[in-house]
């Protein structure tokens, strides 16, 4: 099969580097273009990321000597992955979509726009229907977004319960990795030996994005899920992997066995055989001391939500812990899976 040429916008950042790592040797996609700011444009990729390449593997051959371009819609590809700084991503992504590119992005700018899918393929693939409406704005181009890194782990973990029993309340406390703040991100003197009890805008993102994802799409309009969510977000001195303590109330009462069965039966993408889809998407650990970031973040190649400690809650119904890799499942891997779903459903021309 001839591979689809793709570009990575913001290719030099934390998420951009993950895209490079995950797209290298991808069976369907091949990186033909890398873009970044005018600080990097014109440089070789390895020169631009010298001293700040933070991925776990060396810069792949064939990427190191690519010339970085400006993020302008004259790139030799039809699909671009978005990892640009949120302060500038919005209009640039729209320019690409208006020029006929498929834009599959991590940035928050278009997540809550009413003709843009906020997609987790295992959870709300039917929301892709809204792309018919988006055509009025972008013609052959499109924009698809993935949720914020802390939202995605929680929503993926809870989706089977919402589908089967209905969620009415969620209380969540996050312990989020430093890579979630980009590079250089949080100063080491602020975070080492410490926990930072605020991540600007993160709690609002968890409380709003989750409702769109778990809500319905009817007659080209999204309606929010009717769930009360309270999020409390903290930065901890972990490199990768967001751990979350979650308490939930359900509309329909369930036993622990029913919850466990619901998690274990959840695998809605299985038949599609998407290369990046974790199989299964939710891994349930039985040990009392799991999940842990260092031990569990690479489960399903960093794409699975790992949950554990499913137990009764004295205030709501149930509580559990959930872990997901923030720059893979929460960012680059999420976008790549979104693009794979777009291809499988015939949206990539
Ligand atoms: P980062 O490490 O700060 O990287 C930012 C990237 O944006 C760099 O490639 C930078 O290029 C590029 N950029 C900056 N100004 C630009 C401009 N004017 N034109 C084109 N490119 C420009 O940030 P990050 O953590 O990778 O995050 C990237 C995006 O993903 C953000 O929108 C963030 O909110 C979102 N996100 C991040 C995570 C995470 O876990 N880190 C998770 C979910 C979503 P230069 O190197 O040339 O400056």
C-alpha cells in the first residue's frame, strides 16, 4: 500500500517529537514535511532540536536531515498533525483546513467549536458525522481534535460505565506529569520535592470537554452529557503519565462484578484493526498498588488507559485510579489514532 504523506506542525516541541517517534515506521503514514516557528524554519530537524530532543529513542533516520518549514499551507502532503503552541495554532490550523488539508490536532483552539469533533475513537466515533456540516466552512479540508491529556484518560476509563449504567457525577483529582507542560516547561526548582496544586485552565477543560465527548450529536448539533464534574488538577514530579483518582455516581446502580465486566468487555474498535489502537483499550490491574506511572504508562504502547483499585466510595458510588500516557494517549498517539479512524471511515481523500 502506498503510504499517505503527512506533515507535523510544531514538530520540534514535546508533542511534535512524539509524533516523529510514533509516525516513524507507521504502516499507513509517512512524514514528508516538518514545520515549526520562524526560529526553526530553514534549519535541519536535528539542528533545530539539538539539546531538546526528549523522546526515548534517537531521532529517526530520514527525519534528522529534513528541512523545517514555516507552518504555511504549501506543504507536500494532504494531512497535517497539529502540535503547535496554542497561542498561535488556531488561525494557522484554519488556514490549512481552508486550503484543503486534513488537520488532526492536539491544540485546544477548536475543541469546543460546534462543527468540530472532539474525538476519542473508542468513545464517540459517531461524532465524525459533524464533518458533513464542517464541509460548508472548509470544503475538502477538515479539522478534527483530540481532548486535553487529563480528560482523555478519564473519559476513556469511564466510557464503558457511562454507556452501560450512565454517569451522573464525577469527582477527579489528577497527578499530572511535567511533560504535559511542554519543554522546558515547569522549572525544576518549582516541582522537585513538591506538588503544584494548580494547572492553569486544566480543571475547566476536564469539566467541559468530557461533556461534549460523552454527549450526543443529533441534527448536526452537539448536546452535552448530563454529568456533574468537579476536577482538581495537580502537577507532580513525574516525567510522563497522568494518574487520576476518580469517584463516580451512576444513574443505575451496579455491583463491582458488573463494573469489572463492563471494563473487560469494552473494545469497540477491535474489528477495525487500526494500527495504533490498543487492544484492549482499558487494562484493569488487580494489584492494590497499581496503576503507577513508571510501571504502567507504556501499556498498549502508551495508548491504553490503565485502571485499578475499583472500590466502594463512601460519598459517591465507586472510586478508582486511572493512568494514561500524556504525550502518547493524551497527545500525539491520540491524534494518530484519530487519523487512522478518518482513513478507515473514508474521510481522507
Ligand atoms: P512545546 O514543547 O512548547 O512546543 C511548541 C511547538 O510549537 C514547537 O514546535 C514550536 O516551534 C511551535 N511553535 C511555536 N510558535 C510557533 C509559530 N508561530 N508557528 C509555528 N509553530 C510554532 O509544546 P507541547 O507541549 O509540545 O504542546 C504542543 C501543543 O499540544 C500545545 O497546543 C499543547 O497545549 C498541546 N498538548 C500538549 C500535551 C502535552 O502533554 N505536552 C498534551 C495535549 C495537548 P519552535 O521550536 O520553532 O519554537
